[in-house]
C-alpha cells in the first residue's frame, strides 16, 4: 500500500516513502544528469573546519565525523544503472564526487569500460596518498578504491585458489637500535643493538580483502595450514575459549589495584569505555565466569575472525581484526604455498627495526607524536581506518600504519605473566623466545591501536597477548625473509 499526498492546487502527488522518492529522483537524474548535485569538498584548503582542526578540539568521547555528504549519493547509484549512457554518467561524476563515481562503476548493474575503471583507480590511489586531501576524504577514497579493486594488491590465482599479493618494502640488513633506556616501562630496557638480516615487510597490515580469499579457499577447513599441535587444538575448538577468557580475567585482576577515582580520571578513554572498566572491576568473579562461558563456550570451533560481521571493522579496505596468533600464522602458511615465497610474521626486533630505522626514531614517521599521521585515541576515529590513509605516517622505507590502527602479532614469546616478560632484553634470538610450539605463553604485540594513546604507539613499545585472544584492535602484517644464501640488500 502506497501512501500518497495529493495536492489539487499544484496538481502533484507526493510519495512519502523515502525509497520511492529516491527511485523517481533517480529516473529524472538518469535522463538529465547533473553531476554538480553530488559535489563534495575534499581538499584541506576548501574545508572548514578541517579534520586536523577538529582532532585538536574534539572532547574526549566525541568521534571524528565523516565529511558531510551531498545527499544525492544513493540516488546517483540508482541513476547510474538507469542512465542511457552509463559510461558518460559515471565519468561525469568523477570531478564532483570521485569516491561515488567509483562506487557507481563498481555496481554490478552498471557497465563501464575497463579504461574508465583504470582511471578511477589511479585518481583514487593518488587521493589516498595526497596530504593536501582531508583525512576523511582520504578514508572515503580508500574505501571506494577497495570496492572497485585496489591496484596496490595484485590479484593472482595459485594452487589453493585466488589470493592478493601484498606490496612489500625492503628493510636493509644492518645494526638496529632496540629498546629505550628513557622509557617508563622496564620491559623496554636496556637499550641495545641487534644485527638484522635483510627482509621485506608488508607495506600495510593484512586487510579484510586479503583475508577473505584465505577463507574462501577453505583456510579454516584445511589442516595443512595449522602445522603445530597448539594450532590444531585451536582450530578444532579444543582451546578457542582460553585466550578470550584469559584476557578478561587478567584485566579484572589488573583493575583491582586501581581505584574507581583513578579509573574515572583516565584521559585517553571514552566515558563508555570507563564505565565498562568499572563494571569489569566490580563484577562478581563467579558471574564473570558465567558470562564468559556463555560468550566463549568451550569446544566451539571458529571459521572466521571474531569481528567479521561488525560494520566498524569489516570493510575490505580495513585491516582484519579479531585474529588470534594461530590464525595469523595459518594465513602466512597459506600465502607462502600460494606464492612460493617465505611469508611469516615478523620477530619483534624485525618489527622494531622497520619502525625505528637505524637512527632509532621514536615513532615510525619521526621523533614527535602527531595525531594527523596515525590512528590512535587522539585521532578520534574510534575504529580502524583503511590502510594507507596516513601518507605522512609512513617510514622512509615506505611502510605504512606501524603506529596505531591495530596491534600487530609477532613471532616472539613474551612469557606467562601479563605484566612482566619472561623474555627480557637484551634480545637473544636463540634463548627460546622464538619457540613456535609453546602452546600457552603470551606473544609480543607491537604498534599500538586505534583505541589506545600515543604512549603505546611508540616504535619501542612492547605489549603482549595470549595467543588465542581475538581483540577488535589486534591484526597482523607479513614479512618475507630471504633464504640464507641470498645476498643482502
């Protein structure tokens, strides 16, 4: 039943349902294209306030909102499919609203030439890397690029299905500074140097688009990608609940030593997060166990990352999160078999070498923290960002997103205690800390994350996690090590 409003004087009929309004507007727009209706500003010079200005002024709990849309986006998507000349319609949108032109081109019911798609990809890629583009415009461009097909990731067919080849940056062999004697955390001391062999590091954390192909290829079903007994036990469901439960138990124990007033005073937490921490501190231990068993039942086998269906994290352009250590290694094993290269997680000193360089910079991009160069709590985004949208945050070698966005798994053991590592510095590679068969000890995380502050986004910062934990701020990136006989860079 359609509700209509008939105006006898104007001789017009109004459709109240918004989708019907969009449909009839789309018919008009398809016949008489008016690209300027979709015009959005995207250059920093044309926007006020800019993302950087907002980041500096927003209250603690307020997220950075997207750029205002034109209001014609969904109508244009419908119109593109109805347009007599779909190529011309999409091409006309390019200068007015590049991301939406790409989304129209990617729609299954819109036929445009490969040449137009290639031009759109190149324009989007340039905008993602354009420091004169507002951060929010770079994010829009990166998401549209992933939907159209991101040329930074070459799609290939291997013996185990399709895969995406990640772009890699070379890290040269040499002596690198590790640790920080000026840190407030003892686990980063003493500062020392480590000889690092040449390797290549993924320019970006592994994305949802990449991980999707691992899942489609039966990555969870095929046991060959899960080589250790601990990995097989996790895959079968035997130990899947242990890591998740351990995190909440450890966190509750840690909170007992903090007063409610101290927790409420934490500046780098939103009001909602603070209330969650207070609840966890005061919840009865038996009640917590009951809730944990309901949320993470023993024996349950998982076949996708924990937050795979969460719209805050699951866009193809964003790094995959909700990944435990065993899942990350399984992906590396699968990608190695697909490509014939030796893909792996980095050791923690490889990760630090890539982030600090041989000069020992404090952050991956330089000596001082800058919230416009990375996704941390101070950036106010409050979720993961598409990879590569902080061009000013890259290392001189071209590695992106090493500070913030997601914590990244390494191969290195931390130990059994959440606060104090069993494997202290100096780093010694053959002292047992690179044992891959330890089923329970915590592993080192690096890089900080979207919901934590600048202190843990430092390139020297060490953190840890149970190997089975699957947090919404934990992902991974890959490295490729050269065979021993291969000459160094």
